[in-house]
C-alpha cells in the first residue's frame, strides 16, 4: 500500500516551453502533497506544500508564478514549470501524506532536462 | 534554521562488512528523524523512523540510533550486500518544513 506515482518519469523540452508533472497517490487519499527538487549530489529541497482544494504554500526563494501547483483532488497534484530554462533542469520528486499520519510516501521522481 | 549534515559523502566497502553512516543536525528540537534510501534516478524509500522519545530502531540488518541532545544519528548496516548500494538520506522535520534532508551518503558495496 501507500504507492505514489509520477508522470512522466523523464522529460526533455526546449527552453521557453512549459512542462507539467503529475503526482498521484494510487491507493490512499493524500490530503497533503509536497514537491521537492534535487540537483545532482545535493539534498532534496522542499519547493512547496499543497493541500487539497487550497493554494500551495511555497518555500522562500521558489517562484510561485513559475512553478504552478494544483491539488484539485485527494489523489492528484500537478506541478507545471512555466517557461522552463536550462537552470530548471533537475530531478523533481513529489510525496504525499494523509491526515493524521506523519509519514510521507515518495514518488519515483521526474527527471527534467531543458535544452 | 535546521541544517543536516551527513558524513561521509561517499563510502565504498567490500561485501560482508559492517558499516556506520553518520547524520548530524543543528537544531535538536526535533520530534523524529528518518532514514531513507534512494537508488540512482529513483525516488525515496523510507527505511527507519525514530521518534524523539526513542533511542534506536531496528529493521532487519539496519539499526538506527538517535542522540537528540547531541544532534546526532547513526545508521548501522550489518553484513553489507551489493544490493545495499544506494544513497542513504537522513531527514528531520523543522518548524513548518516537514522534512529537511542531508545531502546523503553514497554507498557502494563491492562483491
């Protein structure tokens, strides 16, 4: 149980285009979803926290107009990287948790390469 | 601001060896600490979660200890196997941030 999926697993796009990444909780209702970014040999850095039906809370330094997060249902959150640039190339990982449970369940990650 | 440091950054050992990975954190006011495993290009798998009231947790060949007052945790892996090769991440909650991660220790177990 507690499986989280991400789609796509890998995406290559041209600079200036937008990319959408999906995060789904497959067998539980995720009241909260988290989006992380991981650069090579670096820590996972929290980008934003989203609760179903409300606006995401972004960490300091993360541009909310560039990284659009939607958590429209209890099983789906999306991260859209708008007008992507090469410096946005990274590994994006989502996680999900359910109410009253402190454990986060992580997705397999999405590798984004912006050319 | 919570900072998590993991030492060593990389470790290579022969199969069968016992090994210890270290994690330190600057703010000892934590309510738990987690160890994760990350395979290359993959997501995270939770290995062990230690509550602040506990001193250690065990799962199979893995044993994690927590010394909250000194801001340290260790992950002990017994009888290492090539399948244990991965990056091991330590993480603690901090304020409104649910998890603050270290950079990880990249482990290679050589057959």
